[in-house]
C-alpha cells in the first residue's frame, strides 16, 4: 500500500527539520521543497542532506531568487510598501512564491497534501493556507503546530532542540541562542526567545547582514542607481539582474549599517509581536525609488499610490496575494511605473540613506517655472490670487455659517 504523499515547505531550520521526521513517523511519504530565495547564510546542499537524514523521501532544491525579486520584491518597492509604516515585508513577500512552487511540486509528484512549519499564533499559517486553497482548493493541509499530538509533545523551542539532538538532526538554534530567523534575499527576520520581551535589547551577535551604525565606516559611500519603468537596472553604471542588484546593495548597505529595524507589529491573527529585521538593500531601493518617482509622477498619481499603499501592504502582510484585489493593485503598480526612468544619487553613512540628486528624461520638474529667481514659463503669479480664493471659498462659507466661531 502506497503512502500518502505530502509536500513540505522546508527551510532546513529547526521547526521544519523536526517536522520532516515527525511526518515520516506518522506514515507520510515526505517531499521536502527547499527554495533558494537568495539566503546567503544557509548551505543548501547541507540542507538537502539534512532533509534526507531526517526522513524525507526526496528533497527538491530550486533556485528562485531572480523570480522572487522581479515578481514580488520589485512590485512592493514600486508601491513604496511599508506595513505599519516600518516593515518592508521581506518574509511576507516570499510566502506566495513558496506556495506557488509547493503546489506545482504537489501536482508534479501526485501529492494530495501540503504542509508547513508555521505556528498557530503567527501570520505565516494564514499566508500559506489561504494561498494553498486559492491555488489548489482540493488540497489537504497538514499543519503540525495546530495538531494536538504534535504541539503537546513539542510545546516550545527547547523541546524541538532536544528532539533534533536526540535524532541527530543538526540545527542552527541552540538553547543559548534560541531566537528564530528567516532569511531571503530581501531581508532576515528574528523573533522568539529573548526578543519576546519588547524591552530586551538584541544581542550584537544576532545580526547577520549588517554592521552596527557605530561600527560602519567614517566616510560616506556614494551610489548611483538607474531606473527603467520603476525598476533598478544599473548600479554605479553596471547593469545587474534583479537578484544580483539586490544582493550587491545588501552587501554595500549592510557594510554601512543600513536597514536595521526593531518593531512591535500587529499580527493579522490579533496579537502584538516583536520582530527585528535587517533589510539593507531594500531600504536603499525604497529611498531611491521614492526619489525617482518624485520627479516623474504627478501629484495626484503619487497621492493615489500613497492612499492605496497601506491596503497593498496589509494584503501582502496578511497573505492575500492570490486574490482579485491584488491582481488589480499589481496592474495599477505596473501602469504607474511606465516612464519612471532616470538616475538617483545617494549616500550611505552610518545607518543613514541620504538622497543627493535625481534626474530623468521624463522629469516633471521645470526650473524656469519653479525658480524663485526667474519669471519664466507659463506661471502667471496673478493667477494665484483667484486660485487661493476658490480653494478658500468652502471654508469661508463654513465659518460664516457657524457665526465666525
């Protein structure tokens, strides 16, 4: 009798390494899918071997870094998306691509089930499971952290570490460094362990992609970014693919202490959560993209995008990528970026990103009109009087109606 096949989203970390073994012990034939999203710390070949050692029938490793940056990271940057004004959505953006590849893998291997290592308190369970059901409605979902037999046996990371050690499964987490991390080319995130106390300062050795601003160089690093239709295509004159662009910016910005964020965010499932993030390259791209848009988009288009940005960020954060609303928002983003071309010059210095110049062949900035020193162009100063009177009219009427109170 053949075993039921399940495709597990496998990172090689503590949780999913234990889950591989647990699923195999439960009688499943496990296909572990490990995606290379540009994470530089992990040895993907070692992860493959670890998955087989843990009990997977097959471990599929696929490099999707270019697709991740071009299809998910860049549209988010083009929307200038920040969740709760701070988070650049690095983990959130990776989940729909993992879901896509997992469902494709399930169809390829004839699996009827998919599984993930997200807990019952986090956002990822929502991101994964809404995505699964959107792309393969009939699929069976196995979420061990919501199965009583599993979570009672392994209620915390200490028990998972003990289980992994007992079965000879090498994992990165230790009892002395119990925080959880998730990495891709966009960022690395840290949570759990000592970070669950929002007053506890992160340990310096926790950070992996950046030096502290205090230890960054004492001189500024200047960069020149070229954009075509809202996407960065050249760095200091060198044409780079999306993944190589972000990777190089991560190295440069990280060396200058750029991109660290420590925040308490509102999880979609209702609770507050403390997360620490390193997003060096994404922080630079966000600032540069804002700068090139400032001279290529009209005020009303900027205002429209800014008004929709929180909604886009919330949809991404909460796992609603495969929805009609997201299709509309992505179409709007793509249309808005046509002609967002030009160069942005910026400086990185001890954690700061400073724009020092921007220019575009499609610039809406006209020095003759804007200059305080000239009286050229089509701007008639006398027109301002009527413009102001008309705009003030509703408020004059309102004040009179209230008796000038």
